[in-house]
């Protein structure tokens, strides 16, 4: 039988007070998934698909595998 228990994840925004210099912007600790590292790449322009990725970000992505995610945000700072 399936459990109806809900699990809650803890989210830490590492750049809330300024650039942290880490290879990710968010750290999500989920009881089911474990720790997930999220790098956010934002652009104002909807047609800009390419984005830079640092050596540090690439290295963590390789080491963390499926636990490293890149989220692309379009229209950031566009005042919409």
C-alpha cells in the first residue's frame, strides 16, 4: 500500500546576499532524492539559448551526476 505521507524538502539559496562563488545557486535537501544542486542561468532575452558554464560548474555536474541540475530562466529582469 502507498503511503499518503508528504515529505518536505529544505531549500537553501546560497546567493541571497551576494554571489557565493560556488558551482550552484540552490541546494535542495529532499528526504527522497537526497541533496540536489541547482545552478540557475538567467537571461532577459527569449531567443538566447546558449549560456556559459564555468569549469567549477562542469566539474560538479560530472561528480554529482543526476543530483546536479541547470535551470534556465528567460525574461529575467525584463520588468514584465
